[in-house]
C-alpha cells in the first residue's frame, strides 16, 4: 500500500513524516503574552488565579 503524504508540509515530503508546527507556534505566542500580562498582579490575585 503506498504512503500518502500531506501536500501542506514540505518537511513531510522530504522526511516521510507529517510535522505540524501550528501548536508550537501558538504556544510560543501565548506564553510571552501570559508572562507579560501576569507580571504585575498582587499575591491575592495570584492566589485566586492559580
């Protein structure tokens, strides 16, 4: 049975594996925003957040 590769990823065509970087890019965008947003919260707010 022939292998079917995704045409959306050039990496998949070269390695034969499907690598999806969208979750990684999303994570890299959210983490710095979260750190910046929560930098100046009070200990009381922090305890309610966690």
